[in-house]
């Protein structure tokens, strides 16, 4: 059965939900699926903005058939050429052979890389500021290169003030029938997953997100439609402010994320003891993760959120325990910066982890190493407690704003 909803006069959500997919991009675990949003405008001219992943093709084509009632499709606007959104371009061109497929040079280059169909005759090249008039509705093209792919565009619908934002402002998590931010408990249902989506998928491209903010600053935006997750129409500032902060790599909150690697539980014991000491000193909302257990995308999401990090890991094969190595590599790749970091190594017969973690963090921008970094010898003993107390004092003072200058 068709499954659509009018979100504004003549504008319809025609997307689908996938709750079976285990990992988005075969990388990021999904606990509650993901939505692929697509939009149909039924004006004097008809237009579809982006398509959907192959996984929801049947539902998608049924939705379009139901709404189109035999009309011709005039425009298919391709804001993003990643397969979770362009999986149905070929299907739509086959069904509507006269459709103008709207994109830029890079969109069509990517289309030709991914697909075999020749759509040269359908192509309509657009660039910054171009406008497509559908009748009452008018779509202005905003290029958004590297948010998070090079071809990305957004559209500003000038009559209603709707921003079709490609992946930006999106989230993991399928839709629940409540399509709008004022119909869901966004903070509880989506916010953590939105941050995880941003940090891991868009996080590297903060400067490009800021550049889009500058472009859209003069637009009156009443609604934001992302390609994943709910539509913002009530509390737009919630997501706009978060995106501003996230893209500047500023923490949302003073707090500590402790992430450790531990082969036999000894580094875990030190991490837990440190967390306990921080709690006793008044630090609240501490997060503790085992890097061998928790998927890095969740840890990175909290690294984006909090101001202070503690990394603890053993030496392994005379190098760094590789789940920690992998996490630090990913952090560097995503351009994490502006955090305060404490480091604890562990070794039994050859010390490398402490030095390597220090090097990794030092290679990231504005990562201030605080407290005295130390290296456990196999297991922290009771008579070494002072080291942990000293470190807890420094971290707690920094988090709580009590650092004496
Ligand atoms: Fe939702 Fe970048 O694809």
C-alpha cells in the first residue's frame, strides 16, 4: 500500500523506512533503522527531490504512482549522488523518459561511475543560485560541496521557505509516523543518533558546513527537510545551533569521556577507578567505554559532545592496542580538535602505548594534554593510588572550572 504524507501544500514526503539494515554504509550499527526521505512537488510542473535506497524501491514506486495519477514527471533533482539516495534514478528515468534530471557536473560524473544507463539526453546542468520554477513553488539551488560529498546541493523553496538539505541535519533512526519535530520527542528519540550521524559521516567537513551556514544566513527558513529523519518546522534553532557547534568542533557540554582498551581487565580497573574518583569530585554524566566492545561511532559521537577525554590502553605487539589505534586514527581522520585529554598507558615488558597515544593526540589540533600521563606496569597497585588521585584532581578541576591559574 502507498505510504505518503503532505508536508506542505502540494509537497509530499514519499520516502521509506528500512529497519532491517544492520549497518549503515556497512559501517555504522543501526538499532532502529533509518529513513530515506524523498519529496514530490505536485505543482503546474512536477518535481521529485532525490530518490531512495534500493531497499525501499517497491514502496517508493508505489508512492509515486499513487500521487502522480498518470501525470508526467518534469524534474528529478539530484542533490546527492550517494546510493542511499540515488538508487532509483534509473527506475524513474525508465518510467518518465522525458524527465529532466537536475544536477551539476560532479553529480553526473558520479552517476556515470555508479550506473550503466545513459541519461545524457535527460541531463539539466545547474549551478549556484539557479532557480527552477514549478508554478507556485520555486526552487533555488544552493551548492554545498563536501557536505559531505563533492556534488552535494541543497534547494531553497522560496514560497514556503523550505530548505531541502540533502544529508545535512539528518539522523539514524527510522520515522515513526510522526514526521515533524513537534510530533516526536526529538531529544529523546533522535538527538544522540543525529550527533552520531553528524560526527561520523559529516564531522570531517566542519568548514564546509560553516560555508553553507554563511550562504543560507539571509534565507527565511520555516522548514528543514533532510534526507534522513524527521522534518524540522518548530524548533529549527535546536538543530541549527547544534550543527553550528558541531561544525566548529566545540563541545556541547563540560564532561568526561573515558575510553579504554584492556586485555585482561587491568587497564579497565584503572579506568573505572579514575571514573569513580571523578564522580566523587563532583564530575557528572561521565561516560566510560571499552574500545573493544563499543562500536567506535558511539564513542566518537560522545567525543563530539564532551569537553574532556581520557584514553587508556596497553602496549600490544610493541605498538598500540589496535582497537585504540583504530579509534585514534578515526578521530584524526575526522579532524577532532579542541578537547582536553588525559592519557594512561599500560605495559608489561615493552612500553609503547603511552608514547604513541601522546603522539596521536599531539597530531590533532588544539588537543591539550592535561595531568601527568603515566604508564601502568601491568596493574595499578594500591600504593600507586596517588597518581590516579593527582590525575583525577586535574581533570575534575578543569571540568568544574576550578583550575587555579
Ligand atoms: Fe544519506 Fe551521504 O547519503
